[in-house]
């Protein structure tokens, strides 16, 4: 329900020009950080997906791999190329959020929502990381935008767009299934939405979503549904406990930006009051959040919820906070000041952390520093190249996917890097010919995850030759052990066909 509020009544920072300036400056900062800060482990692993585009993968659906492949096609096999599409998605997501909030509420809510999303710590700090969360957040948000357009225009053809966006979201993360559940709840709860049950476009949109998801279904069918078992096997797998729920809520509030999270609570209360009257905007926003949030709360009572999992809900949380702040009167100025402080806090933290990722301010926090995964890898790569050359190594073996991804990138122009465990992660690339392992090679592992003993049956020589320490500002982060391998005497790993 769009209002006719004059643009002149809004302060500059809430107008489209002010918002565009803010998003543009933050995007420029992200481009700088994305180009100059090294990978975290998961990004390095997903980079390999980009080199081998496939219908799906063991860990997740394929969208982040496809995004990375597109970036690599444009910018080569570089750190920035892996992150390029992610940065672009932040701009598109902000535009979609502004339009969604404008359609469901008004221009003031739209302005605050964009401010709050871009100054949430997850987006402000993590907005450069190439993980499946980025496309998941984008397509969840675009699905909500299409639903808002549908509600405003009452043009049934928008269901086709909803189906396409939701289907693309399913190609990012399986969690988008909860969005579908929320849409069904909205169709049941809101009287004016029930009319869509008789629309052929609704069912055609559902079919489009299924067709988009078909590559993942086909891949899992060929591979014994292994990805589904991995992801859906997490649900409620542990016994009942309160051990993790406060950790989950703390991480959610922290990554949302604590000051903005405080504002989202009364915003949710306001919407809940409207929800009781079957208000369309309030119902759409709350019901598309409810199923996934309920699952995350349930999961937190049985096992740890990873801090990034709620990411697709952050645009909705930003709108909830915006609903509260936009409705404040002049008499409630302290709340507005809190909102402005939250935006300022998010901006300061985003700027400091992005710059810290490139130019470390200090190393005293060591592994407690959230950027520690980025540190010291180019130096490790240079040392390993020297060792590989000295030892005449024809390959480098690893036994963890994160380290394998880092070394594969660092040594890409010298020797092949092969993870000899969990080969199911690399089905898209296939196993290398065993003749690769006939000559001398290296095995590299993080000290606390060293599995050299397991290679004794594969190689006649497994000899430690070096220890390399990853550091930041002279502070040690972790030690990598390097072994010389030689004289292959047995299988290195099972062929894919036997798994």
C-alpha cells in the first residue's frame, strides 16, 4: 500500500539519491576489499566449483559455483573474480528491498530498510564473501519483491516471476524451501490472497520453481541423494538441549547489528497486531519469515546453528525495524537517535573491518580475530612452491577441503593439489590418473588435523620435512606440517565408480 508522502519531506539519507550514494560507497569499499583480501577457506573451496560447473555438488546446490564461474569468465582465476557476482548481488538486493518496502509500506520504511540492511554486520562485513548465502539472500529477497508486486498490481502473471526467483533460490540453498512454506501460509491466511488458488499462473509458477530445481534433483538421483542426506540429516539430529539456543540468538543479534536488532523487535510487534486483522503486508512479511525462523529455533534446541544460516531473513528483519522507526513521532526522538546510531555503528564497523581485512591493524587477537582465515596464505604459498621445487614434487596431497582449496589456488601454476580424502566433494572434476602419484610428492596438513599416519599404506615414504607457520603481524595463527611422499605402494583413494 504505497502512500503519497512527498519526497521532500524525507531527509536526504532516506531519499533514493542518498541511499544510492551510501550503497555506492559501500560497494566501492567492498570491491577494494574483495580484490585485496585473500580467501577464507570455504571461498577457496567454492572457487574449485567455478572451475568445474556442474548441475549440483555434494555440499550445496550449484548457484554459487555458477556465479563464480561467471566471474572467472569475466575476470580470470582471481580472488576478485570469485567475489564479483556477490558484490553485484548486494546492489540488486538493496534495490529490490527498497521497492518491496515501498510497495508494502511507504517510502520512509523503504529508506530505513535499505539503511538497516546495508549496515547490518553480516552484510556490511560479510558482503564480499563468495558463499551460498549470497545468492540465497538475493533470490529470497527477489521472491518477496515479486510477491509485493503481485499484491500491489493484482496481476497474476507475477506468480511466474515468483516461481522463477524461488526456483533460482533453491539452486542456491535448500533453506529456500521454507520460503515456499511461508507463501502457502500467506495464501491460506489472507482473505484477498486466497483468490490466487484458482489462478493457473500460481501453479505454473510452482512448476517453474520445480523445473529450476530439476538439475539438483537429477544430480542427487545419480549420486544416491547424498547432498540431501548431508543437509537434511542435520535437522534435529541431537538430543534436546538449551546449550545452543542462546548462542544462536546472540549471533543473530550480533550479526544483525545489536542496535538495529533492538528496533526490529517492536517492529515485529506492530506487524503482529496488524497480522491479527489479516493485514496483507504484515502477513506477507511475517509468514514468509516464520517457517524458517521456527526451524532455526528448533534446530538450536538440538544442535549448533551456524551464524550465517539466518542470512536470508535479514532483509525482512531490516523491514521490521524500519516499520517501527518510520512510524515514530517527534516525541519519540530517542528511538530515532538509536536508529541513527545503529546505522553509524554499522558503517564504522564495516569500514574498519574491510580495511583491516586488507591492512591488518594488529595481530594480537590471533585466531580470535574474525579475519584470521584470510591471513598469511600468500607467504605459505611461496614457501610451498620453494619446497616443491627443491623436492622435485609432482603433486601436493591434502586431507581437508578448506586447506585443499587454499593450496589449489596458491599453487595453481606449479603442481596439482589433490585432496585424497572425501573425494565425493570433487565428483565434478573426477579423480586424477594414479600415475600422478608414482613420483615424489608432498602431503600438507594443518598440525591439529594431521592424517599422515593414514598414508602409510599408500606410500613407502612418508617423511616430515618442514613446518610452516601462518602469521599475521608476526603473531602465529596455525602451523602446517609438510611431508615428503614417495614410492606409491597402494591405492591413494577409491575410484568414484566404487563409491
